[in-house]
């Protein structure tokens, strides 16, 4: 996960209250259960020493019902200066996170964010084309554009999901022109940061789109099915999307694990263990922090033993809190993996460069 968007969270003065709980209310007693979870989080914060004003701020945010399909998780981070982070995700939280500490407790949230796959879904045929952007844990599209001849207009979708895909009829025209319009829209989203493109539609149109996307910095996958479903009931399309997302997520995770294993095997451009990773942060070497959140939370890091570590305290801290904060402070990525893939340690780091025994870089 890119940590640059978290920099404002750490810019304030702690301590911080962090709460991550399930806020779904889809069951018969959903709203009552939601109120109980919020009350429990508030009481836990107070028991840990959080000021009542901070606990009330957090509870106030969590009490607001989220009108989205379950599962729904909500993360709120606050200090005495106010709420600094409030985000919603679509995953179950079986074990809530409730922490009052010198630093935000974000490892569990980052683990979820690390598993997300933003993607573009493009459908094109002789009738026109639709290009929608999604996050893989959110069934509703974040945006959808209908393109095609003779007009090109944008249509924002407020609801709907890729388990019941429906498309806007745009126009009847030459399939090649529509394919080019779809390709242009896809390129726009790739340039905005999406790195996975799923294509579906008419076999005559798809080659034109694929040819236009040959040089874009994204993975392009042609779905084995994907004609327009007038009744929104194309189960084959749903399944094809799920399989493509799973395959992409597995490949992405394996790529990172293999790179780490290769570096561990050669002993170059890698650091392992809390102390070595902390020292690598001091030197500005860390490109990607990789940690097992649960096991790293059982370890501590003493900033006083690593002068120059970008942390707000010299008192011993939970290792996961400290290292995630160091990653944000140095714009390093954060990835999550079980310790078994990290050479048996809960923490490792991929380095921007290696350092030789005589102190020079390689």
C-alpha cells in the first residue's frame, strides 16, 4: 500500500485513538448490535486512558449509520485535535481494533487495503461502450462512463454492482469507432492510477481496444464472457470477473513474496528483524516495509536505540505502530505477509540500495 495519503494522519500530535469495527447493520437486530459495538469501543478507549472528549468524538463518527451493503468496516482515528482519519471498507472485522497509543494503530487496516485491487471494467460492442472503475471489495462502481458514436457523454452511477451489471444503450454506430472511444476512456483511467483492466464484449471490437492498450502500464485481461445482459443477470460475467481478480491478486502477492525470497537468498538489498529494519529507516534505505501485523504487534521498538528514526517519541513502542509510522514518514510502501514468508521474522524490508561492509552503497 502506498502510504503517502496517510502523511496527514501522522502530522498531528498524539496520542491517538484508533478504532476499527464492523458497522454492518444487515441483520434483524443490526442497528442494536451496531450500537453495542460502538458503546464497547468507547468504553474500551476510556479504560485505556483516552480523554472522554476524544472517546466521544470517535463514538460520534461510528454511530453514524453507513448506508452500504454488508459487510462494512469503519476506521476512525482521532486525537485531542480532532478526527484525522475516517474511512469505510467492505470487509468483516471479526476482532475489533481499539487502541489509545502514541501512534495510530493502522496495520490491520493496511492489511485490508493491501488486498484491494482497483480495476477498470470495459464493455464494448456495436451499440457503444461502457467503462467503469471499481475497488475489488466494493460492488458498486466508483464511476461509469458510457461512450460511443455519435455522442460521448459521462453517466455517473449512484448504485448497482458487478453482480447485477447493466449497461446504458448509447447509440448504433460502427463498432471500430466505439472501440476506439472505449480505449481512450480506459487509457484515461490507467493514467489516473488503475493498473488492472478487464475487457469484455463483441469479438469484433475487442482486438481494436487491445491493440490501443498494448503500450499502457497496466495488466489487460480479456474476459471469456461479457456480452451485454439486458436483464442484469449475466452470472457468467460475474464469475469471470471474480476469477480474474483472484488470479491477479495471487500473482501480485506471489511476485512480492518471490522478490523477498530472492533477496533473502542472496542477502542483498534486504533487512530483517525489528532492529535491522529500524536502522534501514534511519539510513533512508527502505523502499517497502513487509510485516506480519499480528506477530509484529507482540514486539517492541525502542527509538532511543536508533537515533534519527522519524518517530515522535523516545519511549518504547509497539513495533508495528513504530515501523508503519516510519514508513509513512519516509514515503515507503507497506505490504502485509505471514512471517513464514519473511524468513521466520515478523518484519522485513526491501531496500532501495544495498550497503557493503565498508559502509558504501551498492
